[in-house]
C-alpha cells in the first residue's frame, strides 16, 4: 500500500502522461516493481493506462483539462 501511495504521489508531481521510466527516475523504485504496482492500480480503476505507449494517462479523482 505504501508503494501505491508513493507511485500516485510521483505521478501527480511529474504530471500526466507519465511513462514508467520517468517514475523510475523520480521514485528510485526498480522498473519491474513499478510496472506491477501500476498494473494493480489500473485493475483497481485508480489509474488509466495507454497500453500502446505504456503511459499513465489519468488518475482517478484528478481533473482532466483536455
């Protein structure tokens, strides 16, 4: 749960869209662990991901100004 919180905070700090590599640089957590956390958050409906480009495109509860 702490990893999930750290990932969400990093995503909000970086801004959207975010790639796993950007998260890796920001958090210092290894890529495979980040991918697992992002996949879990996506399954729970907290994050929206773009599988084609492997980007996180939205966080539930955040406004989308597009």
